[in-house]
């Protein structure tokens, strides 16, 4: 225990200062401790010393502080959610940008071999007026004087989405199928003997040796 604390304890117990001097305690310490005790006794009951009150005021938590903290936490959570949405949108934008770049390259390559274009103008579709042309598909272009027809100089993206070459190939395949006399015969012929449908075969003859065979659909042998 410190000397000053020991002296304060003995004085509070009612010991005489002279007695403390005789016990060997420094007189200056005894005087200083007695002065502090007198000051404490001089403070009225119920009144807090200024230093103590100031210290307590620093420790007091304002009543509105928890509410403000909750508001700040909510704002931080909202900011975190917004940042996550921004990251998602950024990734989606990157993917869209990559798709647009790929579509432009693909459209440019299709346009280089397209048979539906002449002098950079797409002849696949026409419009009666410029106002009917959808925006963004290409630069409008007119042909004719008295009653001009409107075309477009297609954008690479428009060419990438164009299905005209595919439709032309489909038309060619359909013509070949319809030219075959047996086209659809499997689904149109019913046997008059047993009533079965779809099990038909056509005679095929080798033009070199004259041997005949059959080509078609057969039931599984039981």
C-alpha cells in the first residue's frame, strides 16, 4: 500500500496526525492527505465534484445513439446489397458485350458471302416507306424514282440474326423431298391384306447386273 493511502486510512480511522508523525510517516504526506480529506468533507452531500461529474458526462450514452447505430447499420446493409447488384449487372453487361462482339463478327462473315445483297443493300425485304423500317437494323436506302422501294444497308448484328440463307436451303431440301415419288409413302400406304401401316419396301434394281432387291422398312422377325 502506498504511504499516502496508508495515512488516509489511518486518518479516516480517527488517528491523530501527531501520532502518525511519531509512527514515522512523513509530515508533508500527512498534511497533504489531511487537506484532501477536508476538501472532500467541505463538498455538500448530493453534489458531485466537478471532475467526477465531467468524467461521468463523458461516459453517458445519448438516448438516440442506439437508434442512430441501427440506421447506420441499415444503410451499410443497403450499400452492400447495392454493390452486389452492381457486380451482377457488371458481369451481365460483360457477357452482353461479348455476345454483341461475337454477333458482329459472325454477321460480317455472313454478309461477305450473302447472295441476297447487292452493292451493300439487302434485297431480302422491302418497305413502302422509310418510316416503316424498324430502327437499328441498318441504314435506309431507296431505289426507284416514281414509286421508290425502301431497303436497308444492314448492320452486322442484323446479318447475324438473318435466316434467309437457311430458309433457302430448307426450300431446296423440300423440293428434293417432294420430287421423290416415295416421299411420305410409309405413312400413306396401308396393306389391303393384313391392314398394317408403314411396313413397305420398294424394288431396287442394279443397273449393272440386273439383280433386284428391296429397300424399305421391315418388321422384326418373331
